C-alpha cells in the first residue's frame, strides 16, 4: 500500500470544491438547480451508460444486489438509532449518508491503481449497488425527513434513475447495440457528474458559516463512514472467503467500497429535498480530507490479513 498515492485524487476533488465555493460566494450561483440537474438528468444517464457498457451477468448483478442490501440495512439501522439523538431532518440525512460513500469520484481512481482489469469491473458493479441504493431506499428515507409516506413514495416514483436501471437491464437482456456515437456522447456525462457533484459541496459551503457546524452530527457521520462501514465490509469479506472462497480482487473491491469518504450525493440529495444541506457539506468535506490518511492505513493493515485466508 505504500505506493498508492491518493493525493492526486484528493487535490482534484478539493479543486472542484473550491471552484464551487467561488461560484457561490462571488458569482452568487444557486446550487439548487444544479442538484436537480444531477438527480434528474446527469445521474440516470451516467448510470444507464455504465450499466450497458458493463455487460451485466447474473454473477455481477448479484454483487450489485449484495451491496444494495448492505447499504439499505445500514441506512435503516442508523435511521432507527439516530431517532433517539437527532431531529427528523438530521436523522434522515445521517441515515442516507450511512448507506453510501464516495465510491465514484474518490474510490474509482484508487480501484484503477489497485485492481487488475477484471477487478475494476467487479468494483464497478459494486458501485452500481451504491448508486441504486441512493436513488431508492436512501432517497425514500431522506424524503421521510420532511414528507409523509405517500409524498415520499410519489417523489421516489418520479426518480428517473430507477427507470434508467430498468432500461439498461432491458438493453443488455435483448442484446441491443447502442451506436458508438451515442456511447461517446453519454461518456461526457460521467465527467459532468464528478465535477458538478463536488462543486455543489463548495457552493453549499459558500452559503453557510461555521456556526452551522454540528459536532455531534459530524462525529456520527465520521463514525459510520470510517468505523461501521469498514467493519461491515470486513466481516462480509472474511465470511465469504471462509465459506465460498471469493477472489482477492473481489475482496479488495468490497474493502474499498467500505473505506471511501462520504458521498457528494449526500449534499445533492439534501439540497434537492432541503434537509440540512449545509451540515451534509461540512461532514463530506471533513471525511474527504481525512480519507488520504485513513484509507492507506486501513487497507495496509487489513488487506494482508484478509488475503492470508
């Protein structure tokens, strides 16, 4: 792990955050329309393209479903526990963040360094599970921080990412060919997804003061992201290696999913639903800054032990 340098990914992400801060403070750009653009256009197109180009198989989709299930269970557990310590909106935001992580902007560049090509493919299908969680269970639990059950379900049914997933599965199942020019065009959206996703954190931070800092909330986010998730994925990997003998690449993909910082989509969803986006932005920034220290430490200690099984 000594040769894994996360500084390049970190500085790139922080540069985008800084651009967002400048845009908010000096250009007075409102981040809410950008959040809507990410949720309803850029995310579903990025998801559809990734799914169709990944050539899903039953084994790969099992990975997606496993990660989705783990994320949903963590979200629901934290949602129940947080009800004793936080208000409705903070609880909803914390519960959403408990099921997700920055598997794309931060985790994917690390996967490219650590994993062989087949391992990168496995990691991508794990990522799909996180994305699917964000726009199904995660979105519903977040919406319940402000809306009734019926209103939350109506908002959930309007999310295009669900239909992008179904469309991607249909295209793959029927063996339909997407023209190369369309694939090339869709590829641009993943870059928009990364840049705008990080910029919206800076835009949100540009609209708040540090009086919005909530030490209890940030501590809970850090605890879930850097303790609960790593332990959950570690137990999963150890159990799977002991029972069915999963590959080293898949073991590392699972461990990496559990080690990344909080997702920028925490802020995107919070902005879209108006559930304390400023608190989410501060927590995301802090965990992103901590990640380059904690990820190599965690993987450097855990990985040799896991691979010895």
